[in-house]
């Protein structure tokens, strides 16, 4: 059975999780991904904790189904090799700061002369232009500019950093989406293009609800974000008798009423979206109710009821969750150096061209000789390139 992206060749010059995640998704769907890494150093995420034996556990998951080649792009012969690879590929994906690829002499304008149909995707924190383009940053900086961090934990009186890097993980999906759109356009028009993907832009797009609420408030109608910022009784977390937590997201009236009937508290029906003193009193009452039983007892009571609820799982809980297991989102695989390891399943289910996990994360430069031989280099030439620090 052919894979969805069989035949698509991608040169991956990116580093670190956000961008590794992008090309992992594409590789899982059958694209041929060649990871270009700096000789000796490689993608430095390899060496960061948490490690299994030698390499970072996250890196090992995010770089499955890829090949690795070392290449020094500061050397002319390294640039020559990259240009030869570009002739044979569909996509070049990079995550350097704006201007770096041009300074190296392998920017989009140069490479499109070699391959007019090249889809060249640059994925960065702030984008290729604008007053912040050269700033370094990390996830929390991007969600700060986009207004997401301000809205997260608003009810606590101070921003709360999310438990995962939202911008980092999302940019992988946004970049993959953009690359595929570029390939489709190329197939239709015959021409490639440069795609500029900004984490901050993507997070502003994600923040649609709060921005829309603000525009309404400017008309004097108040900010309404459907009560999902942790300020209302209907959409909140509750501690149970055994010190664990459950989440209850009963935004719709019917779910809220079903919950109150089940716990015998119809008297607070009008507090669904209450805030301020009224909301605090309702939350106090609900907190008392949920402290009366263990989490398992509540989950057993809610089972089969038309209520929006869930256990607040730890990573350990996720590993044992029956639904996560059924959806094959946690799988075991063997790595030749690291041994048996857990990897994350592919999140989209295709009936005709399913994703597959075929090979573990490559060791640094594992496929360098193979790739060079395919380009016509002889053993003595490869040895010479290695001695000169090109590979």
C-alpha cells in the first residue's frame, strides 16, 4: 500500500523539537526526509536531557523515519553538495534566524535558480520580517506576544505557564500544513515558492476567541470567552477526596443541568457562568461536593452520563489510559543503540494510506556515505571530505 506522501523528498535543515515534529509528521506519512546536521555537533537537541542511554528521549521520538547526513554549510564543498541534493528534492525546510541561509549563500533566491519548483519553508519565532524578526525567543515569549499567556491563569491573578510548549508543538503542524499546501500548488502551477511561517503569527491565529471577545468589549458589550478561562463553575477543575483532580467542561446548558441533577445541586443552576462573589460561592459549594468522593468514585458515577468530564491524568496515567491505548497513541519500538523505547503514535487515522513507523531515529551522520554515493561520490572522495571537515 502506497503511503500518502510517497515520493516527496524533503531536506530538513531544522533543529530542535518544534521543527523536528514537523518533519516527523511528514516522514510518518511516507515522505523521504533527510536530516542535514552539522558535523560532530549535530542537532544539539540530541545531547540535552532527558536522555535514555546516549541521546535525548524526545529527540528519539521526533526523528524516527528520517535519515541523517552531516554537512558543513560554511565550506564551499558543503554548499555544493547541498545544491546537488536540492536538485533532487521537493522541499527544503529550515529554522535558522532570518538571513542566515542567505549569508551562507544557500538562500531561497539562490536555490530556486537550481530548482524552480523548490518549496522552501522557513519556520521561525517571529517570521522573516517585522521589528521582532531578529529576536531570540522561546515558546512562552511567542504566546506572550500573541496574548495567550495573559489569558492563561487570568483567574489566579497572574499568568500560568502551560504544561506543554504550545507554540513549539503547534508550529510543527502549521509548518507541515504549509509545506503540503506548497507542494500541491507546485504540482498545479509548476512553480515553487518561499513559505514564511512564524510561531507568533500562528499563536495570534490560535487566540481567535480572546481577540474576538475584545473586539466585542470595545462596543461596550463586555468580554465573553464562553467561560473557558477557569473563572466559571461550569468549566473548571475540582480536587477529589484522594487528592487527585477531575476536569468538568459543561459549557452547554444541558450538560450543566445533567451534572447538577446527578450531584443533587440544582439549586446553583443559575451559577453556570457566574463570576465574582456569586461565582466564588458556587465554586466553594462544588469544591465541597467533589471532596466527598475519590476520583475513581466520581469517574464511576459519571460513566455513561451525558456530562463533559475527564480525569486530569499525569504522564503515568496517560500510559495506562484505556482510550489512549485503544487509539494506539503509545507504541514500543526498538532502537539499535538505545534499546526498547516508547514512542508516540501518529495522531491522524487514514483508512487508505495510514501513517507508519518504519525506522528509529538515525544516529548522527548515519546515512552520510550512502547519500554521497548516490550522488556519485567515490570512497576516496568521501574520505577526503571527512578529513577536511565538510561532512
